[in-house]
């Protein structure tokens, strides 16, 4: 049983907001970064929420995250743009980018915005939340530092490169597909490590490319495996999807890509050369009303959800899960009953609270 | 060893073109349908090429494919459109849709076009070939009749719903990620069936949801499994991706979706109700020059390919394969040395040749 400390959302919100402010963020950016960071905790993706706050602060301290960025538009067409985030944290540049993409989708039916010179942006979903609430479909990609080997390879070449696709539902039960293109997300390895459990074959391999079930293998030079896990189960597909995320987020945007993406830990050495600026993201916002009437879209989506929810389950007692459903349940529960923060993470927050003299 | 008959590309091209003409296609549509059908054989996706010609003709005969469609734009915004294909074969409507998306991408940076009231469109890649040759990035989705169960389910709810992402390379070695969102494509089951081999665990299950290695299981009420195959290897991710394809191709476009997508075999019963028109596709065409200069895009893409191609392979003698590389090798080889057509398929072509009095 993992020890946790319960915080209310408003407690954490006020605390995290103050932390950003004390670290040089504007009011506006602090609000964006807080909302986007805490969304991970609310949705049960504990690895990407306040557990990473200290990591972001380290990056500010070593000068890799710019707390007061001058973000600019590098290139623009009617429905598209390339943004240079000026080393902003992705928690901020993601909102800036999707706000612009929403404006473009209103005018053109779709808006596509890529971001370079950015930093890690939290969970992919969070940047689509506002678009969803306004009735838009959203897509969010980011590349990340390399822990994943290509199919047929044994070198760290790709991040866990997530893809998020979000479809608004009129009843608020949005369909949200949010996945790492690796067989397992990093957070799952961390949980197994904390609980001392072996992980399934197909998630990782050791530095020699041999299969491993050791959740600490990444610290020993090991690598993660793309979705599909094995040749006969289509590991080349997971590799392909991860490549797609990297090509849009890095090659198209002008950010780094592949093994050149800078690492999240501030103490980790930077790649010895760069092929672009910072890390990159890619967003698409789509207006369903450009394609069909709102009511016909709504009706079709509700029919889709209803039919899948009521399809025959493998186990009579466990209905089929619609993508996004578990995270939504977490969200409502934690908003009401508070957020159980891992005790070690809570200790870290306490230290931050003392250092910056912000009550928690 | 499978018995094959060798045809030159021009032989097959001339034959297939005449077949469409004799079945009521215009010159223009016959040319599109021929190019798009044969691209599958050229790229080594033998299940989707001339092997399906008789299937398409059956659909024309029973009136489900309209050989002379009046395709119309149902809805349009600056960068987007919804097309009603008037029961055209997807081999034709796909080209019409991507041509429109290319025009939009030239003006707006991106063009997104969905198609409803369509039929099967061959391989997803083929519709992006022209865009690639003009230097555009392309994305192609289609839904298809239901053979795949959702994660946690045992009912046929989704097609093998392919996604294709294609990135143009200045040296012609385009990066093409083209995958069925199921663990294995239908064609792989067909090959195993012909050779009498058991298939890997994780591809299919029987009608009761029990794991199976029988390649004929679909004929016995069985189902395919999404990419990821098993709960611990992320089968919910493959389900999510398949859902994304269905939501764009069906729910957004106004076509059928989920279990309501009409089947390819003309003799198979249609679903007893419909929730949209025909089957649906979704295409995005993106102009890299809207995001950065052509030369910087080209250089980044070539660096990406070169670095991945030279990353450390699992097996010293087998370099890492770039997505699209094997299909490109097939293409060049078959264009030069001819297409080895399965003997049974060649017999079928001979019958078509006799019926329509077209020499082959």
C-alpha cells in the first residue's frame, strides 16, 4: 500500500500558482501552467502532475526553461502556424498554441499549429481541454527525450511520444484517446519500481537488446519498446506511430527530433549537438460544424458511445471502457474528494513550500 | 511455395482500365481506379490489389457501387470539406477528395476533407501518392466493416481501420507509416490460411472471446484483436486508435460507423439499419512550406532518415527499417520485373477477361 497525503484541488492550485509566480512567471502564464500541470493529477496520471514540479523548477534554475518567454510566430498561413516558444515550459506554450489553433479553426474549419523551442508540456490531453469545452475536436502530439528503441533496433532513438485525440460529446463524456506510442508509459515503470514488481515482457529490453522484466532497466542503459512489443504483434506499427509524432513535432516544427531531443532531468547531460530548437509539439483543432451540423455530429457521437458502451464485454461484469472514461471518473472523484499525493512527492512539495515561503 | 503468374505493370494497367470502362466508368474514373488498385500490388500488399477486382465488380453488379457517381460537396470551409461520394468506389472518391485537399493546403497550409457515401478505397497510402510527389505531407484514414472487437469486448465492432501518414523526402525515399489498427491485417490471415499455418496468439479470438491461433476463425464467428493484443501490452491503445479512425471517417463525415459499416463482399447481408451513408474516409494534406522553408524541412527529414537508418540494430546484419522502405523496394522491383499474381487470382482475372471480352 502506497502512502499518500490528501490535498484539495484549491489548495494545490493556489500553491502551484504561487510557485510559478515566485519563479518569474507572469500571472497569466502561472495560471496556464498551474491548470495544465494539475490536470494530470486530477485525471490520475500522477507521474505527470505535481510529481514533476521540482523537475520543472530545476530546469528554470539551470536556465533551460525561460520563465518570461517572448513567444513569437515564425511562419503562418491561413490555417497554420509555427511558433517559437522561446524556451517556455510546454505547460504554457501549449495553451498559447492551441488558442491560436482554435482561432484558425473558427475561420478555416481546422487550425494546425506546431511549436519549437519548447519544453515538456505535461499530459497531451490538457492542451485540448479548452477546445473540447468549446465543442472542437483536438489532436495533440509532442516528442520527448529518447528512451524507446525503433523496431529492429537497440538504441534509444524516440521518446514515449504521446498522441491525444479528443472528441467533444454534448453530455460532457468526451471521447479521449491519450496514449504513449511505447508499449508502456514511463509512469507505469515508476509504479512497478516503487512496488518492487517485475513488469510484463514486451515493455523494455536491456542495453544489449535482450528482453527484460526489470522496472529499473532504464537506469541500467536499457530501453523501452514501441507499442506492439514483438515483431509478430506489430512492433513496427508502434515504431511508425512514434516516428509520426517525432516527424510532426520535430522535423516539421524546427525543434529537435530523435535522439537529439533534450532530456527532462536538469542534471542529465544535453545531447552533444542539436538539429533544431528545444523540444516540439503539434496541435490540430477541428470544428465539427465545418463538416456537418452540430446536432447531427452530436447525435452520431452519442450513438457511437452508446453502441460501444453496450457491446458484448469479455467479462459479463465489466462493460467495455470508452477511451477517456477512467480519466473522467478520476477527475470527478478527485475534484470532489481531493487528490491523494504520493508521500514522497508531498515531502518534495513541502520543501518547495519552505524554500519559496509559500504556505501549503 | 505459392504458385504465381507474372504480369507486367502495363499489361495489368491496360486490362484493369478496360474492365472499369466496360462496367460503366468514365475514362477519368477508370484511370483513377486503376492506378489506385494496382498501387497495392506494386507495393506488395497483394490482398488489396487485383485480388479484389472481382469483389468490386460484384458490388457494381448488386448496385452498391455506382460506376457513374455524381459526387458533391456537402459542406465546405476555407480549409475543409465534406464530400458525398454518391456510392462511388473509394478508389475514385479518394482521389477526388485528396485533389481538393491539395488545393486547400496550397491556400491555407492544410486541407482536411472527409468523405461519406463511399465504398472501400484500397490501400490508404495510394491516395497520398500524388500529394507526396508534389511535396505535401498526407494523412489517410478509412473505416471498414467490423471484424475487430474493442479492448475488453467480444463483439465485432470495428474494421481493421487503417491509418497512413506519409512524409515526402527530396530523394524519393518517402517515410510512409501505413498500418491497420488491428494487431494483424486481414491479408496476413489470408496468407496463413492459404499456407495452412497457425497464427500467433494475440491476433484473433473465437466467438466466445477465447484466444485462438486459427487463421480461419473469422469464418467461424471469431474476431480480430486491436494492436497491442493483450491488456498488459496496451490493447486499449490499438482500440483507441481504431476508434479515432472510425470517429473521423464515420461520425464526423456522416458515413456509417462501428458495426453499421457495410461489408465488402456483395453477397454478405447489409446491417439491418444504417446510421449514415456508405463507408467513410478522412484525409489531411499539409504543406511543409507553410511551417518552415522547403530546404530546412528537406534537410531535417534527410537527417531523420539517415540517423534512424544508422541506429544500432538488434541484429548486426539487419539494419533498422524506415517505415515505407519495404513497400518502396517492392514497388521498384515489381515495376521493373513484373507482378507475381497468385495463380487463383490470375484465374479469376482470366474469367473476367473472357466475360468482358478484354484481352489479358
